[in-house]
């Protein structure tokens, strides 16, 4: 399919164009960030020492004195087949704007509340209709398969989007290790259920009314598609707690809520499993949840999205949302004959 | 009854002004220090919306409190607080238009028409603008009786604004429900205590009481 099919509100470049020169190196970015921060505070006359500033925000309960969640550098190769010729969303935004209701419903709650999340030990079970059930322990998650980096667009159902460099392996390669039986048709995923660690599971007020544990699902064909990815890291390091450590799904042609976080179980089934948002509001969130600019959410438009990029308030761009989030070439054939207006 | 000198009233108003403005100073600091989350746009829109809602609760509390505490001077802060509802609503609408829609007029029009919760928000905003414009003493005198009729729309706003909040959230409905209950409770309290109703229940003879709408 030609590049011209990928019309966007921003610069159009061929799909294969190199992105390296467009991306600000993280170190440079962090330096710049520090300067902007310093200037910002200087401008309001708060040229106070760091600790005093921190104290000011503590006063309002914004930041908590807690050891931050530890991430480690990963060894991986870059998979050039999965690149996006768009600017990456800076790391500090990727890790501070999260929907992870297990840690609270506001976008900043996961960053604030997930720092003490203990992911080691961890067990991820792959079972159901498989030849050989597998249990992965914490170290296996980054060791069982070679890791690769893929750059994917992430489109939230709330009409904002990011571009994120994930590290992990394809879901299909893991399923092949377990050996999917011929009777299988669907895959079910489940997030950790641990109310002691996840305040949103403990209190309905914090958890937004979802029935925990959070569950998601894919058809087998979707799961075996090349794009379906299990991420164990982003920006070259293991996943931060708020992004779904230690392992999460990434299905870039679907709305973000399909990309379930902190997975403890993958079950291979012969029927469609229930999914959390669909259970909560079936008229608003379907099982498929493919990104589709033509099918609006009942309460807001899905025709465009706000891309969260580098810089301040006015730097965000509103761009046209693409069918299947721009991955129609890879996945549209999965849905031939399916009415996507009804199967939203 | 608690009475205040004009100096004390000025002091009280100053305190109310500070209480209303401080959250904006705090928000500005948060945004400048890059502590308003990874997407400050959504943060600001929500924060200013909550500012309008909280100011609305404050306005609705003024006259019940003034009556309960026999503290009539409190009534003098009502206009000030009402204007802050409008002030926060302006910031809310402007930040939605500027930071979320990025000044796309066509999107604004589409969103208002197509999204019932935004349409309700827009109706509330226009009403608040009308109330703010007509809040000057001169206009009030000129409008006579119609002023009170217009300003009674605050009772509609007291329900419509939290419903707009309820309607906008994905699933975290407890907080908006608490606001709806608080504001509905205040409305019911007012209705029970309204002079018209009290006169009616005082002598239940069915004679029409002289029409006078309680402030």
C-alpha cells in the first residue's frame, strides 16, 4: 500500500523513512527538560533550593517521599520492520500519563501510587488449550525469548495518542512455545489481583468501578498477528510500574484499554472471553475495540486525536485518526466481512 | 446576630478572594514545574472544571449558612463567589478550546452539537455568562423583577453542572454522584426553608400567600 494512503494532519513521509534523525536523544532531552524546568520556576520567582520546592508540593500532597520503582537497562535489537516515521512521545510523558485504574483513576495516580509495586517474584502462566502449559518467573520474562524494540503508535479511547518505543517479543512467538491446540479460537488475559498492592482494587472510589481483576481478550488470529506484542520494557529499560510492569500486552491497532498491563495469566480458549470495559459499559466499549475514526464513542468523536509530544501545552497536535491506527495494511484482512460499525 | 464593620467585611471579602485565587496560583506553579502530569492539557481542563464546581457549591452554601449562623454579612460574598464560578468556567472552556481542541472552531461546533454532555456544559456556561453580566448593581436595578427570575437559574445550574461532570467521566462516577447529592441536598433544604412554603405550612388554610421569591 502506498504511503499516500496514510494521510495525516502532520508531515507526510514514506513509511520506510528513517526516524533516527527526528528523535531527540534521551540524554539531550533530559538536559533540555532540566533547563526548561529551571526557567519555569525562575519565571515565577521561586528560585528556591530543590528541597524547599519539593516541600512546597509535598504540602499539597502531590509528591510522596517514596523510593522510586527500579527499572533496568535491557539488551535488545531494533526491529526495523516496526518503526513509525513520527516523533516519539518523550519518556517523561510516557511514564507520567497513564490509565492504570488499579492505582487510581486520574492520569497521574499510577505514577504517584505505583512506585512501591513489587513485581519480583512474578509468575505468568500460559495455559488452557495448549500442548505444553508454561509458567514464566520474573527472570524468564526477559530471558525466554530474544528481545526486540518496536516503535508503535498508541491510541487511547479517550482520543489522545503517543508514539512509544517498546521492548519485548511477539505474543505469537510465546504462544508457539506453548503450542496452541487446533480447537482454540480466543486468548484471554488477566492482570494481577492484589488489593494490598493495588489500591484501586481495594477501594471502589479509587478503582473507578471496574470488576477486578482486569481481563482482556483477543481472537486467536489477532493474537498470532505479527503486531501483537508482549512488552517487558520501554525506552530501552524494563517497564516502569505505572506502565504495566513487569509484562504487558501491546496491540497497537486497538484502543489502549485492550493492551492489558501487569499480566499474570494468558489462557487459550475455544470461546470469546469477557473483557473488563465491555462488561462495564457494553454500549461504549466492544470486544474488538479497533481504532476506527468512523465509529464515534457515544460521548465523543474518534475522528481525531491529540498527539502527546515534546514540549509544553501548545505543542500538542490534533491529527486525524487513522483506521486501525494506521496499521490497516497489517490487520484489515482479519476483519474482512465483519461489520465494524456493529462490532466496534 | 453577628455584625461586621465595613472594614471587617472588606477583610472577609479579601479572604474569599484569596481562597478562590490560590488554587489558580497553585495550578500555574504545577504546570510551570512540569508536575501537572504527562498531559497537562487534560489536567488543567479537569482542575478548572472542578474549580467552577467547588465555587458553585460555595455559592449555594452562602445563604443557608448565613441563615443558620445568623450571619447576614456573609450574604455580601455571594456575588463575589458567583463571579468566581464564572471565572473558573471561563478558564475551563478556554482551556478545553485552546489545549484540547487546539483552537479548531469546526471541532468546537461539532463537539458541542454532537456531544450531549458538552452541550449541557455549553448551556451552563452561557447561563453563567448571563448571570455575570447582569451581576452589577445598576443592571440589577434596571431589570427589576426580571433580575430575580433570571438569577433563579442558579438552581438549574446547581444540578446541571454536576450532571455535566457525571456525564463526562468514563466510569469513576462516585465523585460526581457525591457532588450531585450535595447540591441536590442544598436545593431541597432551600425548598423546605423557603418563605413561601413556610407560610403555606404555617396557616394551611389554602389562602394564596403574597408572592415573594426568597433570595
